[in-house]
């Protein structure tokens, strides 16, 4: 389906892709992974035809349709529903063409094609995709310009999924989604019939969706079968083999160097020493696995405080005079690890801001330990970093009065040592900026960390390092994330923010996933209605077969009457070309038969259209 043929890309004098080569099996679901800055998005842009490589090519069958989300979000007065429907360009074109069309042969062709592409079901399919991505019926009818950038990107994703391309390219599709929408997307992609290439750093997403991993490292790509866990196992084995090979080579190199040193000066062994010198020169070095400072997270431990840290008692919170959350009863202790669940827009960020003392209760009470310090991380802090400043300058400002050594020590906890501390923020990767924001909010060893989507810019290995650091941290943690693996490994309490309040969720994360996807209810309904469904399906098939028979009869009648009308036209207006039987008739007799034929033809066409519409309703 997709062949990557020795693709080379150089940007700014640096080689990003260096002869990347792989053959992706037809219908495969491939997870493209690699460290931040490895070139994943560059490779996706080459595949999408948006970037011309310096060498090599990405090849796929000529007739295959490729789908990729543009960087600019859709906008305007069109609604999300209209935008998604318009993504099926063939359906839209055929519907426009058939409007007012008089050529019945072409009308028949169009309707047959509309049936073949399941066009009648398109509105329902578009609505299902939008609902899955968080748009209720009211939101589907609002103009695009009333939505934020993140929600507009959801519309772009919905349109792409609706268009059903033969090769679906997704670059970090979950970045603008909440956990609930990510779970829906996983379920959708698992049943997608065409080839998928998805860039993702979410371990569970990759394990649940893909059947191959394409690992990009050092400008090269390697294709592994299986999901992310299978890749990790294979990579660990490869690293062990690499370490063993390097140790063996180092021993061999030392042995050769020792022989050369001892025998070069002797005339009797000089030739052997020269031969070994050449062998040593030809020996390609095996590189050791380099330590990566971007994996560095080390949260400073706070001094101890007596529990509770925070208590909410029938508290309400919101903006202006509008309460978003009411009747909040919640207690947080120093050792709590809490995940806030619920769809975007339900109030998770509002609750986080209340706990961070950025909002005050409109009603009820909040009791906070007087000495408690809070570190609150949001994506806005990453975006608001001064791109012309350095990590050292940022940290020096917020740690005003602290010694240069203390400032450097805090930066070092998060991998900003040496030259990295004095690099302009504008030259840092998204993951490095996220690490800097985390370093800034933890400079005073907070007693509670509140993290709102902390993993958006982090690759898989960096996310794992963050999880390990959070588990080693001795303060309380409140996290909002669509990364299920992070929630499963860091949280031991689940709080559901829904229906205008927040309450403890008693089940596990798997129970919550089942609740969101409606699996339990669907299974019960399926068992209960299985027999009825079979009977209904059989009746629908019988009805459809009867309608198809009627439609074929109507088509045959239309063809016969059309031919008869043409013969009458010739007899009336071109007597020389008339059929022998018609040439004997008078003009008045011809006109009468012509009128009867036209009336019958109109009736046959009306019958065919009614039958076609009835077939569409049965199939729906």
C-alpha cells in the first residue's frame, strides 16, 4: 500500500531523514514513533506530498485516496455537520448534479452510484462521528467561528474520518481530545478498513489501535510487528544485543591495540602488526546508547503537612454569576493521587483552578492548609514562555533572591544543565518547553501538583520518565489527562466531573471506559433484542428484494416507453425515417399515441423514483 524508498530530507543544513526505507503492508495500522525532533512530522508531510524530499520517494497506488489534516483549522459560518458532510466530495458533487437533471439515463447512473457509496446513510454517519468527538446536537448546528481552535481541529478530524481515505494519516490526533473522545477514536480506528499511519506518543492508544510500529531513529526507520508493548520488548532485546556486541568489539579492539603496541617495533612481527592496524581501522565502531537529558524529571519533595490539605464542603464555583460546579464535597490529603475524569467543558479545569486558589467559592466552604504550596501546570504556561529568554533567565526571575547555585540545581532536576540552560526558549522543542514549565512551577517544592494535560508535547519515553518522577514525588497529585497509561500508573482515586458537580467514581478506569463507550448497556440490549433484530433484518431483506424487483420492472418500462416515444417522434417529424407500422397512421393518431406514451413514461419514472426512495429507507 505504501512504500518509503530511501527518503532523505535536509532542513537548515541538518539531515532529518537519511535514506528512510520501509514497505507498509496493505490495510495495516502503523504507529509512527520516535523521540521529539526525530522527524516524524517531516516524514508524514513527505508521505502527504506537502514536502519534497531531497532524495527518495513515498509511493502508493495511483487510484488510492490519501487523507491528512491541514494545519489550519476550518472556519467560517458553516456548521460542523455541514463541514463534515462536505468532506465526501463525490457525494456532494453527485447530489448537485442530479438536481434538476432531465437525462434519465444519467439520473439512473447517479442513483446507482449514490446507493453504492451508501450516500443515504451519510448524514447519520457524520452525526455519529461528531458525537463521538464531543459535539452534541446543538453544537453540530453552531457556526464554526463560535468554537475555539481546539474544537475546530476536532471538526477537521471528524471530516477526515468521514471521508474514508484509502490511506489515513494522523499526526498526534489526540492532542485536542479529552479521554472520552480518545477512547471513541480508538474504537473507530480499530474497525477502520483501510491503511492508517498515526503519529502518537500514547502507549495505550498504540497498543489498542496499531498492528505495526514504525520506529524513526537517526534518520532511519525500522518496521516492527505488533503494538507498542511488543515493540518495547523487541527494542530491549535489540539494545541488549547491541550492548553485547559493543562489549565484544571493545574487547577485540583492546586486544588488537595491545598487539600493535607490543609488536610494531619488531622486524619479525611488524607486518602482522600492520595487518592488525588495518583491521582496527576498518572496524566500524558500535555506538553505545546515549543518555538523554530530555528524560530528566525530578520533583523536589515538600516538607510535611498534616492532613487534610484541602477540604470542600458544599462548595460552588464558576465565573461571574454563573456556577459551573455545585455541591462539591471533596477532601485531599498529602498522599493522594487523583485523576479528574469527564468530557472537556464539564468543569475539570474549573475544579483544578479552585484547588489551585485561582478561583474562590461562590457558595459553600473551602478549607486549605495555611502553609500549603501548589504547583499548577497548564498548556498556557508552555505557550506563554518568552521565546527570546533562556531557561536560566526564566528560573532566575521566579527564584528571585536565591543563589545562582540553587537556580542551576532546580534547572538540573529537569535536564537543563550546561549549554541547555542558556539556550533560547525559541530553539527548544515542545517537550523541552513542557519540562521548563514543570521546573518553574515546582521551584518552591509544592505540597500539591495539579497537572492539566502535562503530556501533550512529550514523547513515549519522556512520558514514562514523568510517570516515574510523579510516583517518586512525596506530595499530592491531581492530574487531568487523556493519556490512559499515565492515569492508570499514577492515580489511585478517580473523581468524575459531570452534570454540574464532582463525585468519587467507585469503579476502575476500565469500568469508566466501559461506561463511556456504553459497552455494558449495548451488550445487554444486543442480547435482549437479538431475536427481534434477526426478524427485522429478514423482513427488511424481503422488502428490499421486492422493491429491487419493482425498480427493475420500472426501469424496463422506462426503457421501452422511451424507445416508443423516439419512434413516434420520428414518425411525426421525420416521416422518411418512420417505422413501417407507424408510417400508415394519420397525424392525429400519431399525436394521440405520443400523448399516451408520454403520460405512461412520466408515470413509470415516478414509480421508479418512489421505489428507489423506499429502498433507501429500508437500507437505512
